[in-house]
């Protein structure tokens, strides 16, 4: 997950002063300085980060990658988890993340080696709207450690890409790959999950292993807590857990990003409960036609479903928060979107990711029409991005009509023509309904 100090790669070398000038991993031995970088200004200060001595680091050996695309590391099981949903809040706003394993393999050249890596799609939403997208590349070394080989980042503002700060790739601009999880983490282990000082940098120290934490549907054994040092000198603790990987950051009374549920870890081999289907139908109806009556109906069906089935505690808190906001103002488009996102997430326990993602396509198509109707050009652009991101997750054939209409919607959004985007929204809804 994100929340890191990120600086433009251009001119990164000159951001490092004194002992850090031209600093590389080979030079960053005992006593070397990685300067603190101010998060707000991007300026490099004179203070050095309190780095651990090299003797404690477990990421110094050269990794070998014979079979890198099957990642089975217990606390970073990248290819064992199809999709993970995170929830919480950040800076006082509802925060939600979808992390999805993408099809296909990316080959990354690091030094004299070509490494096959898997791609994980990270999509963060602030108050329901797209805030950040990243494609993260991972490979498992022969010893079982997992290596982070870069990320392609897009940071959004007002529905459009504001910058791509934080983008890096192993082998480019002297960037090395970075260990993101040891094979067998032990208390006191130190490693750098990003290691390009002046652009991206993060040092991790393992605080505890063999822990038990409360998961979405019960207790989880074998979790670990790490302490992260960021490039601006701030620190935070994170929990990793088997079956999930990164599990939680922050606390319930402050900024929080924690697992709501993941599949197949939390999947249940059973039909979708009738009350969840009824809730889903009511929420979709209220999303398309929000009135006090339709929102009350959705709330009543949520209460009925919650009483009949196990619902992760974090999703309960989110749904209660978002339904309260929606009942207070039925025309609150952001609250309506968040309620449908929450409801769709609940279906993941019972349905394949591809089926749930089709529902998300329908949700974004409806939202496109809603936002276009009020002339919200930024939201329209974000809605089209939502459609494109869900489409990216699956390599199965789709209808030619959907592809053509999505392109038309993108063209309209890029021209800031909300009316044209609104005209194509209903067609997209019909296209999605026809998908198999």
C-alpha cells in the first residue's frame, strides 16, 4: 500500500547532498547518509535518516529467480490472492482500496538479468473516487523471498492524472530491485522495500513474528508486525498476515487502511444469500434513483442482511458510516457510490472476481450517467477511469460494442464533454448487461 514520500525521478541525483551525492546501495554501507527529504517541499535537508547497520540487513545478497512468478511466501502471497479489499479512512475521508492480481507477465531487465514478474493492480479511492493507481511488479527469488521490481504510478486529482511521481523500475536510472518480504522473517530483520534515495526509499524492521490477529472472518495465526522508516523521517507500523499479505496500517481512531476481505482466503462455497441479493438490488435501484424512500429501503435490507450473515467488522463500520451519510442527503452522489462499492464487495465471498467485476462495470456506468447529468466533468473522467481499470483485470474476450462505447466515453471525458459522456452512459449499461 502507498502513503510514501515520493519525488520526481528527474534530477533525483542532485537532491542528495554531501555524503549522499550519487549514493547507491553498494555505497550505502555503515555510516553512509541518506538525507531526510521534506514531504511538502521535496527539499533535501542536512539530517540523515537513522538507518540500521548493514549487519542487520537481510537483503544484501544477490537474489536468483528460477521460477519467479509463483509467489507463495506466506506473508506476501501475491499469486495466491486474486483480490483484496481494504477500507478505512485517511485525512478524515473514507478510504478504500482494491488490489487485484492481473493476468500476464512483465519482463524486467535488472542488470544482466531478465526477470519475469507478476503485476498487481492497486487502486485507491478517497470518498469513493479514484485517487491513486499503481501497477506493482513482484517476483519470488529461489530462497522464497519476494522482491519488488518497481511500480507504475498515477496520482489523480479531479478525476484526471495529476502526476506520476513515485514511478520507478528496477534497472532504470540505477534503480535496484528491493526485497519486500524475506523468505522466513525473524524479529530484528532489516530490509529496504524501496531503495532509490531521493526518489523512493523505505527501510523496514521486523518487530514481531508469530502473532495472532483478528481477521475478517476469524483469528489468523502467523502474522508479523514491521516498523517502516520513510524518506521524510516519519515511521509507521504495518501488519502482514498469511492469506492476505499486507493486512493493516494505522488505527481505527486515526488514518487506517486495513483488510476488509480477500479471495480466495475468505471465499465461501455457497450460493449468494437471498438477503444479500435483495440488498444488492435495492442499493442499485437507489443508486440509479435516489429518494428518501429508496435509500430507506436499502437501509432496511442492509439491517436484515447484517442480522443474517457474518459481515466483517470493518465493512460493517464502513456501511453504517456511508448509509448514515446517504440517508442524511439522498442526493449525495459520493455516499451512494460508496454504499454500492461496499455492497459489491460483500458479493466477493460468494462469487468469482470476474462476476463481481462485471457488477462494478455496471456501477461505474451508472455513476457516469449520474455525474454527467450534473455536469461534473472531473467525476465523469474518474468514472471512465473506473471502467477502464476494471476492464484491465481480465483477459477474456469482451463485446466489440462495449469496447467501442468505452472508447467513445473516454474521448468525451478527455474533451470535458459531460453531455456526450452522459449520452453514452446508458449504452454502456446495456453493454455491461450483455457481457458473459
